[in-house]
C-alpha cells in the first residue's frame, strides 16, 4: 500500500541519506538499545522499505517510528543534511492514517484536536490545578503522578492570547507573541518573564487573539492534518508581524519548519525567533543590562533548541547576564527523554534517559538547573531530588532584572 | 629411514648445501621458492621429517625435532628489493640480521630486528617470532612483517600479505607464519616495514625502572638487569637531551644493550607488563647468573648455570598464574628429564591443530616443535 | 573495487540481495534450507525484545555503509559472551550461517548478511573494563565505539591509535574485523598492531582467549589472523587493546600547494628524510572545494592541493620536526604554511579531513569510493593514471589520501539516474584498481575485502595463495557457517588437489 498521505517521506528526501552511520552515536535510543532499528539510519531504512513497497505500514513499522524521541540530534551529526525530523513527522502521519487505532491514538487525539481548543486546555488546567491543591498527586496512577513535577497552575488559569503590552517609552518595535497551548496556562511565569524583558528592552508585544497551538505535538504524534490546520491558522494570525517571538523550544523549532505545513508557512517561518535568540541579541546590543554575579547553575539543553535550531550559546549568555555562571552537564546534549507525549507512550525509555540526565546534573553537585523548555523541566524535576530548582533562563534573568 | 627413490636422491644431491657440515643427514639449499616447494613435495611423499636451518642461533627453541632432511636458506640470502623511500625491504630468508641492518644503516634505516647472535638470519627471526628490546617503542617484529613468500608443507609456493605498508586484503598469512617455527613450511622471502634510525640515541641509567617507564615519553626500551636499570632514548638531539634531563640522570650517547645471556640454561618468562617488578623479585631469589627484564613489555630473560626442577616449576607456575608463560630457550634437558620447553598447550588447540594439518598434512615440517604437539 | 554509498535504488532498498558463490563448503546456499526454526530458542534465550524477525527489521539489518544488501532471517542482540556462545550453538545445530555486526559503518560489505543468516549485533557488549595503566592495555567489549574509548582514557593520558574517519560511530569489534586504519596509522600501524588479544566464540560455540597481556604466547598467532578476518573466523566478544601514551606536544600544519605534484613530492621528501610524522594527509582541489563548502574550515579553495601534516611527541622533538617539514614544504613551493595555534584550530583542520566523504554526498546524488594502496614512491604515477582514467570517461573525480601510507581514496561523484552512468563509473573504478595493482599496490588499505572486492582478490593473489587462505578459514570454521561469502572468491579452494 506504501504511502497514503501528502505528508509521506519522499524518495528524494530518503535518498539524501547515504547510510554512513555517523548519526548512530548521537541517537539516544540507539545509545540505550544498541539496536539499528532504534537508530535514525535504521528508521530511514524502514521508511525506504515502505517507499519501495517492500513492507507495509504495520504495527512493527509503527513501533520502530514510535520509539524515536524526535530530538533531531541526528540532524546535527548528519553530513548529508538529511531532514530527519520532517521525515519522522511524515512517517508518523502515515502510521496515523494507516493504523488509526494504533496505541498512540489517545495522545494523537489529545494533541491533534483537544489542544487546539483553548477551552479544552483551560478545562484540563483547572482540573490539574485543583488536583495539585488537594495534594492528590500521590494517588494518581503511573505517569500521571508526574503532575507533581508540574508547576502549580495558577487559578483561575491565565491566558495571554488577545492581549498586548506596551513598553514604558516609545516602542523600538512590535513583536508578535505565541501564547501556545499548555505554556499559556501551565508556564505563565515564563510568558510573563519573556514579555516583561521584551518590554524592558523597548518592544511592544502583541499576542493576537485568533492564534492557536503551534501544532508541534500534533505533528510529532502523526496528527498531520490537524497540525496543518493549526499552522494555517497561525500563518493568518501572525500576518503583518515582522518578528514573532516563541518561548518554548519545541514550538519555535516547529514553526521554523512551517514551510512543510501551510501555504505561506515559509514566510512566517522566516519571521519566527526563539525568545532566547532575541534576548541574547538584545543583550549583545546593550538594549538589556548585564547583572553582576557568578552563582553556579547547571545547564541543560532542550533538544529543540540545541539540535533543531542550533541555539546553545544564547541561553548561557542570558544566564551570565542574569548573574549566573553556567556549568555544563552534558557535552553531547543528549535528550532527557521528555520529548512531549513520549513519556506517556514510552515510559521505560523516557525514564532511562531521564535517569541518565539527572545523573549528569547531580554530578555537578548543584541544586539549581536552567532549562529552557517546559517538557525538559518536568522531566528533570521528576528525576531529581525535590530540593532541586529547575528554572527557565529568561525567568531567572527577569527575576534578576526586577530585583536589581 | 626407508630407501629413497632415485629421483629424490638426485634432487637432494643437486640442491646439496656445500657449506653445511655433513652429519649424515641430507642438507639441501634451494635457491628459489619453487625449488623449496619441490623439496617439500618430495619430502612429503617420502615421509621425511624436515628441519629448516638459518644461522642456527635459535635451533634449541621448542621441542627437539629429529629431521631426516635439513633445508637451509643459505641460497636465498640477499636483499631482493629495497625501496628506502617506501620504507620497505624484501629480503631472502637466509640473509643475516647483521648484514641486513648494516646495509639499511647506510640510509639510516632499520628493520628494528632483534639484537641477535652473529649469524642469525631473517628467516630464523621471523620463524621464531622473536622481537628485540626496542619493541617497547616500535612494537614486536610481527608488526613489521608485511609479506612472506613460503613453501608450504604441502609443497606449494605461496605469498601471504602485500608489499605495502598498510593492507587489509585477505587473511594475515604473514602474521600466522611469524613465530610458527617452521612448522608450516619454509619461509623464502620476507618483506619488512622499515623505520628511520633516530638521529640521536642515549642510554640513561635510572634508579627506578617503573618510574622511568611512567615518566619518559615513548622510550625505545626500559631494561633492568642485575647491574641496574637503564632507559634507552631515541629522537632528535634536543629531544634526547631534554628527556635525559627529565629522568634526572646523565646518559651516554648510543644504545649500549646488555651483554647477551650465554648461560647453558636460558628462560624467557613472559608476563603482563605490570607484573614485571614482581617477577624480577621472584627471579632474584632464584639466584640466576644473569637476567634482563624488559619493562613495559613483560619479558624477563634469565640465564642459569644450573636450575632445580622444582624452582623452575615454581617460576613456570607463577607465570601461568599471571596468564603468561615460561619458555625454555636453551637447556631444557639440564633442568630435568622431560621438561617441556613450552609448558602447556596453546589456547584453541583444536584450531591450532587444524591449521597445522592443513599447511602440513604429512606432518613433515619440524613435526612436534611447537607446544601441544603441533 | 566497491561502490560505497551509492544512491542506487537497489542498494538503498535492500532489494539487491547478494548471492553466495557456489563452493565446496560453507558457501553453498543449498546448505541453508532451514529445517529447524531457531527463533523460539533464541527468544527463550534473549527475550523477544532482543530477537527480531519482522521483515522491516530484516531490511534494517540488510546492509552496512556500503551498497550491497543481504537478507538475514533473524537478528539478535546479546548482552554477554555467554549469550553470544549460546546463539552460535543454536545456529550451529540448526545449520544457519552467522554474521557478526558492530555499528555497520563498513564500506566493503563485510557485515552484509548472507541469505537466511542470523545477525549477531555486538553493540551491547560495550564495557570498557580492566584498564591497565602500567601495561597500557585495556579489555573492552567489541561494541565500544572507537572514539568513546580514547575519550574515556583521556584523563589517564592514553589513547587507542587507529582512528578511521568513522571513529565517532565505528566499534572496536568492527575495527578488528576490517583491520581498520586512519590518518594516524602512518606512524602507529593499523589495528593489527594495536590488538594484543581477543576473547572469541568459535564456530562451535566455544569461548577461547587468544593472545593476552603477556607477550608472545606460544603456539600460532591466532590473534594476528582474527584481525582483518571480517567475522569469518570467530565472533569476537572482548578485545585486549594496546594503548598509546598521549603525546606531550602536537603540531598540526596545513601546507598549501599550487598543484598536486608539489604536495606529493613534499610527502616523498618528508618520508625520505626518515621522519615519520604522526599523519600525512592530502586533499586535491575538487575535494578541498567540497569540504570547504560544507565545513568552512578555512581551506583555500583555489589551491591545487593541501597537505595536513602532524608531528607528535616530546616538544623538543616536534619543534625540530615541524621546522623540517616546513623547510621541505617551502622547497617544494608551498605557497602557504599554516600551523594550528591551538586544539580548536587543530580540531577544525581534522574535522574538514574526517568529514570529507560526507561533504561529497551533498555535491552529487551518488558517489563511488575506492580504497587502494600503492608503494609510496609510485604514488604520483598512479595518481596521474587515476586522473587520466577519470578524464577519459568524463567523470568528476576527487581525492583524499593517506598520502604518507600511499593509501588512495579516489572518489567519483555522479548521478546514477543518468543512463549508463553507473556502469561507466564502475568500469572506471575497476581501471583505477588495476592501475594501483599494476604499480605493486593492493586492493584495500583499511576498508577490507568483504563482498565488494571479493571477486578482485585474484588480481593480487594466485590460486595457490587463495587456497592457503581458504585453508586457514576452514581450520577455524570447518562447516563454513561464519559470515559465508565474504573475502574469498568462488573457487578459492583448489578442491581436487586437496582431496587427492
């Protein structure tokens, strides 16, 4: 049957891979299993096999694709510049289309449909917020107990969409702002920090009301048609902004690849900037102050910043400007195992990687960790001692800035 | 010996080694690999045990062999192809180590062959697989054997390896043959990888051999004998001077190797390098006449006038307990009746036997010389 | 000759299944009529997650980094030597061939599985154990990645010398299998010189250790045979590696020339002085351009050739040696000589060299890579012939060489979708191998023979030579169950003479 969707990996895309195997050592799942079927090259071989009609998209194919964290570390290692993240999204779209009842159907529905609906996310947030206040997390089953690693959701749940913020003086420019889905309610402190820092630098920040979830989680889970719809909606919502600031690594990485997802996507993609990038640039331009200090802080790199966007120095620069001295934890920047819905679908692999990451953090002897992505933050908290504080670099910078 | 065919006798007569002593055996000196191969075919069909003779300097190694026919390499004793700029030389097995090294020295090159007794031949060195003191720096002799041409026990002339400094082309026949003590056939020519001789060398007495080994950057050798320890350095003049200073000692120019051990009983104790210190301590208690320990390599060569069978057994057990060996190079019969020069059969003996059988199906090449009856 | 990394559909898809040569033993596909399905036993042994039989897994494991695909029946991922031995015994009872595999970065098809075989993946045997700092050795699992080993030993001041371009991915077990090389094998020798012993599972499923920490083990040097045997003599489950002291000083230089002959003459002149640098690597102009476009290593794209020379050792020695190389370079009209100021600059120079093949992949959809060695002094002659062959056929050729060793990696970039192009490239590549062999060279310096050059073995070995090699193989593997169809061409065994 081969491929059935418009999102399928193409022969040309697949043939960009020359089977050199340089991606193997950077792939977290290959590192754990030593199994070619858990490596980028193996996954491409499987996609090629379907493309050549040698095998069907069946449960084993779905399993092989499903184990991928989509961390995109392989893209950095690849001398042939294979766009592996895009291939994997295509393969997952095929799994969703051809095996609609396969076991990721639940997460696919959540991230494909429910997440696009602000009211659904708000409702869920209310529930989780209430659970957190009743200290019921201990009775929750399995991975749901990770809710303890979540930040306490403010009640009533906030939202940024439909708001705008003005700087004190004449604005030096206007930026669009992605409210996002869960970020908006669950990590509103990060939103606040980013918006206030941008205001301080002199920007007018606008979060248009008609925007929606970026669609990254939907794309990762194979809900490609939903992801495409969300991308199209955002292309429209952010029309007219020269720069659109995104403060979640997974979202900024995904939106920079909008060219694959919507008409006009390339144009919006070229205007997307990760908050870390923008704020580091503003620091370089002395539009934001550097605050003295050298408090040591362990640094963890979100994959979708470091691997997908090549943003590694920027968060460190922001931390230094906030009065911290970054301490490296992992020269390879291996995925922490959070990977969005991955921790729900593959709790074992996620836990192995989470443990490995927490071991690296513990080796620094520090109980303060900077991570620029909510998923990573949750994963780190779940695997670190309760005394360890995990915070977003921009949050730390904002704290330092306002308490100056 | 059964009566030989006339054609066999004629062949032996034609190839007779004029230089060899007539001790009642046939001593022949083929001048080419094809002649050697023909000899092996004839010997196999006549069931004659064959021994190979180079300089005779290593002839006591291994289990004694009673040979009906001795094949010498004295007619294959010249440099065949020396390419100084390729750092390779092809040489007849019968050429002596001294002659080859003297020639190579004209272009300041060396094959890093061992410091052997006068008369030792290239073929003998390769067959015994013995390495010299500079092994610490340059690796064992086997690493420099690029290619061998040999006449097998089944009477064919074959080539193993390639005449280039780097090859991953087929099985390492040249590595198999190195150290096989003539049990697979006769080595006719050997191609060796060459090194330049260092511009400057020095022999530096040190008080602590293990310390010198840890301190010095890639010394040629660190040897310890009954007269103390020495570190041997090579390189540019500046390098040798600074390394000598770093060893906090004064050296003398050149490499003054210890006098060879000439005692009637000679042992080679082979242990992991980190066990050399302990092995030396053990050997000293045995009161040997001479000993030379190669630190960082793991070989202690020991000379005795006399050696109690029990003491020898203890030493051998010690080496075996370290997953090493104690090999009798000379004078096994002086230690005791039936002392096995090797000690024990090698690992993977079944595979070893099958190799022997496939290269020497009639079991005529130095039969039984190796451990395990190979 | 082998085709590496071609985009040819067949190779990529796993549909081009290699056929075994018919031969007296081992290589007759008829022997592998699998009457006994070992899958159940294997799952009992390893659990379902470490045994794959699904068609998609069989395709995933059908090939290495080369172009030919095989067709395994089962893939297993053992964790221990004992599990490997048990798998071998199960396979042996069922009469199924076995193919060992590491990271699958080989270019000669050594890990391409025979039809119906069991692939034993050794990546999980990846412990670095028993590092002996005095003896400078370590026992490591075959699944340890080459670069990981040297990184893990860095704080002890030691490293593993062979450094193939694949070193970030390739495993020690794979390095043993192919007798891998790399730039720094010029001074240190290839893998064979760095393996002191191996623990292996024999074709019968026995576990034996050959070689060891103690030098000169009596008996035949089986260790020396195992290295470079591409998994045909036994399954290596632990490796005793020799470690080299990290040099106190490293000087890395880039010498820039107007033409390739000046660079080649510089190499000859350096070697003629007796100096053996740690590495002497050369790239010609097309290669420089390709690398620079990708790596931005600061290479001069208008240069005819560049030479990377590295000397290591005691600082009092390196300074003299570097000056000597510089003088020789100037004498040969080097227009520029750069010395890396620090480790970062050094890393950048080497990154350009080590990613050379990857850079090529972007310049054309397909490439054809060879690995031959010639005597150093014939290097320039053979190079000219190689260029002439490419010009004759209108092919785009680029070269990166281990110049100090006389080891060529000529690389033709092309588009396989052009009609007749693949055949033309293969034909030219064969001519290049012939040119190397005619100059006294050999088929492979470091990639191995595998499948890709198996049928060219007769170019460098006589029937008697090949028969001798077959005898060795049969001594280890009388039933012919270990990686059948590799290294030796059909007819390598002179059967009638043996049976006589």
